[in-house]
C-alpha cells in the first residue's frame, strides 16, 4: 500500500513540473501559421488599436513599403486595388469596387487611377463604419470631376510622370471599415453638353467683342479630352481606393505669432514667411490696414508695391506648422509665378460633415491625398478657409509671395487659389467663410495692386473652356468655373462671390 502511495506522489510531482515548464515557454506558433500579408500589402487590414495611429503606409497595397519606426510621422495612406463587381442589371454598365471590410483607421477617402488624361465617367459611392462601433453610414457620393483642380497642362508638375487621375477627396471622420462601388455611365455625356451644363449653373457670360472671352471647347482638355484608357469597358485602368489617416494633431502649440521652446527647428516652409512672423510660428497674426500698407516689398519677394491706400488689413492665417504639415512629403523647393492678378475661389468638394476643430486634420488629409495619392508636388491650393472663417496657409512658399499653385488647370500662373472646405452645390456656405474670403483677397490682392471689383486679362495655359494661349478677361475674384467648365465652387458659393468682391473692396478702402 505504501508503494502505491509513493507512486502516486511521484506521478503528481512529475506532472506538476511538466506543466510549470510548459507555462514558462513563450506561446509561439510555427512561422507558417503566423505568416500573412502585412498591413502595407493587405487588402483588408485589421483595425488599429484605439488611440493609436496606424503605420505610415504610403506605398500601394501591392508594393513593398518600409516598416514604420518610432520616428515615423503620424498618419498614412493605404491604397487598395478595386475588383470587378456585378454589372448594373438595368443598364449593363460595368462596375468595380470592394465589398465591406475591416481596415486600419482613416478619415478621408478618394479613388485614383493610372492615367490623369482619362476621365472617370460614372458614379463613385462609399460607405464607412465609425471607428470602434458597429455603425455603418449610408452610401455617400464622391465627386468624380476633379481633374480641373490641377497644374497647367505643360507645367513641370503636370509632366512629372507621377500624376494620377483622381476623384475629389471625401471627409468621413474617424473610421475603420469601408465599402466602395464605382459604376460606369451607361451613356457617355459629350463635352459640349458638359460645357452647356456648366453655363446653365451660372458661369458668367463674357462680354461681346472682347478678345478671348468666347467659351471655346477646341483647346486642350486637361482631364477627359485626352486618350481614354479603359480598364473595364468605360472605367479608367488601375482604379484604387485611397484611405487617408491624417494622424494626430501637432503636440506643441506655439503662442500666437511666436514659437514655443519645445517646437521643432524651423523648416524651409517656415523661413518663407520670415518677413511676416518668427520662424516656427503656428500662425501669422492679423494686422491693421495701416500696418499692412507699410509692409515692405521684400515680403512679397520684390514684387511691385500696390497703391498705398488699397491694401486690406491682413487676416490671421494659420501656418503650415499650425495645421501640422509634414514637410517631408512635398517636393523640394518652392515654385513662384510673376505676380497675383486674380484669385480663383473653389470648394474642396470634401463634404460638410466636419467640425472647425477638425479642419487641421482635414487639411492634412487633403495635403496627403494631393501628394501621395494624386502625385502632385504639394497641396494644390494656396489658401484654405473653414466654415468658421479660419484661414490656413496652403502650398508652401510664403503667404505674401506669388506661389504657383495647382488649383485651376490652365490659369495657375499669376493667380492665387482659395478653397473653402466643404461642398456647396446645394449647401449654403457660412457667412464667416464668405467674409474670410473677402478679408483674405483684400490683403493678398492689395499687395499686388489688384481691385477686387475689377477685371483682368489672364493667358490660358489650356483647358476645356479656353484654348492655350488665349487672353481671357475675367473677374479679379473669379469662381473656378469661370476658367474651366466645372461645377466648382458649387452654385451656392458661386452666387456669393459678388458679395465677396464688394466686401473685399471695402476692406481695401475703395
């Protein structure tokens, strides 16, 4: 009996030792079991942990991307190739898209394709899931006609070989699930009909007998008039869904017009505003009209000064550092034009579902979408305005300088581009946003001697409305649709431009 008890104690001791040893070992599965697509290469990545930004993924989903490091700038772009979907039963029109899936955190979406000269004629819709919830949005339309927001046809930026066709970006807020469908048009609309539609939406008719003021369609068409490259019987080749994570807000907040001790060293973009504010500042403070009139020509890069009484007071402007621009994303250096003769007003067509506190995140997303997804050298607009009337520096090079943008294809030279964040086809812009456009143009145009109520001549660089080389007489404050057959800046914002002109002139003291 004692032998039996001894055996039991021995077995119990052996089992205990074995279990303890097993628990001490790390739980590691064989490599074959754990191997799988990395988030940078996967079409369906799992959601990022709450409160953490996903890895910075700037390469397409099927191209190797460098691993994220602790020093990586927050935010990123994930690019997912679309796949064929069932054709529309009624029309038989082809479709591409992606079924509902989990992805890492993102806040802005868009669709891009290989050839920027190929137009997406059809409908793009997305639905998204609010991050950390089971709640899916309804289907939302994405503006497909975005090629008119671009560099001029013959500009080096346009011929870089990196530019892609793209829809407008759509802000959806923090999300971790997505579904997309792209439906081709059953019947293609002609360019003539598109131009007529733009006229019907309120394009100002040119005065008779003025050189260059007839709306022609025989010139180069920046996007859509070139050779089409079909990927699926009417859809462009290489359609991809772009998911943009804006990253976290800047961690250091500088005092108004100054730089905090914890702020990083000034970037070249900071130095471009050195004549206006200390390098590293998050905002350029407002000035009175008298102070603006005394501003030296050196601030404008040596541009000719304006008549002294007609420079409007400078508004407060949030700098690129203020909204958190990652200066490593954009192309090197700055590009300038000779002067600023006119301002083109746009809407970003990114939707109106944002709070003013989210505007910096929205701008970082648009910046990343323009550079990493569309292949531009920097954000296209020179300035951006939110619904609360806050003004933001856009393309780098100095807010007082004549920076060459990529906002109005064919008319980027000698102009500045101002985008009001939102979509204003049917929605009314806020009074604060319209007033901000007036304040900004009173100052910016005033630096170059331009009267906001006046007209000026601009030479077309080519587009779907005016042939290349044509001198066109336009309002000094024009809507995008005045230089290109487009819906931009939306009917409701376009009708407010007459108010902006009068208010801007009043700010100048005219």
